[in-house]
C-alpha cells in the first residue's frame, strides 16, 4: 500500500464519530472527495483487516473490533496510565469521587482514565472521551501552563463553543482566567461543560517541564466549587506532582510551574 493510500485509509477512519457511527460508500467518497471505486477498494481492505465492519442489512460501515483492540493495548501501555493509576485510585477513594487523567492532544484533551471511588478494578475506565480545553478543568489546567506563544496560537483559531450557559466564550475572559489559574496553581470547571458537574484540575509535567497532561477531581455537591476546602486542592496538587515526578519531572523546572504547594 502506497503512502497516499495509507493517508486515504486514515481519512476514511477519521470520518467515523459518535454522531456519525455508520457511513455508506457514497457518504465516504463525498466526504473526502474520493471516487467511489477508490473508496470501495480501501474500505474493502479495512474490512478484511478488521478495522471496519459492514452491516448486512443496510450495507453501511462502522468501526471494527480491531480499533477497539488497539485502543485496549494503548490504554494498558500509556505511561500516564501506568504511573497514574495508583495515585488516581488513592485520590478517588480518599475523596469519594471520580478522578480523571487526560493527555493534551491537538489542542484538546483526550481522557485516558476515569477512576471511580471503589477498590474494585472494574471501577477504572480507560480511553475517552475527547473534551474541549476552554471549558474543562483538565483542559484549562494544561492550557494555562503552556508557553505564552502557544496560548496565543490557541486563542487565534480556537472555537469557544458554548456547552452550557456557564461556558466561557470570550477569548479575553478565558485569557484572564488562565492567568488566575497560573497564580493559584489549579483550574476549576463550574458546570461549564456539563450542567450539574463541577471539578478541579491540575497540570502534569514531563521531564522537560512541559504540561502534557492533567488530573481532575469531581466536586460534589456543585455548590462546593464556590468555596473549595484548602485540603481538597492540596490533595489534588500533591497527586499532580506525584504523577509528574513519575513522568520524569523535576520540581521547579516548569516554565510556568506549580505555585501552590511544594513537592512531597
């Protein structure tokens, strides 16, 4: 298979989403500007390899189990999950609420772990969803600590979509909040992405001091977000530093580093 064919195969797989889980050949060819015969040939290969499956009733295609299999391999081998599972489990149990880990990817955050407050291993869910940066604690806690030129680039073309009445859609207001996040060391989501859901997040750094991920803690009841207990924030920051150090981070090397609490 040529490089061009590989690119076309990737384009086809990228068409599928939660809102478009089933696609026919005509839809695929029109969406990516490809002749139907070419699209059919690539789709046939993807079906043979298990990356797509075809519905026998309507002849439409959807993602195949091979995609899920690769996702399971990824979730089980991601370093952020390997080093973060223990701390995330401990924080979720101690605070009796959900803890999330997410990686910065293409100017949004891909959730790699959802840990619920239980000792049962089944209470850990991996991979997904992808969430926006401008209205989530995970996203804002990473975005705020990026180099300023990267923040400017993000704001130039970011679409600040409104998910709830509380979502920040003004770029100036978002920039002001990001500066506040740098000052206090953590971000909040006060029902900005999902109504009734609040959480706080803190950045996770790599060995070069770059914010590459974040950890968040759900806050219940939602009213608590207005006056967060200092101990709750400290627990979150402590876990973010612990995971960062496991990723190779040396405290004090981040360009816009954690300011609230020293490393344990």
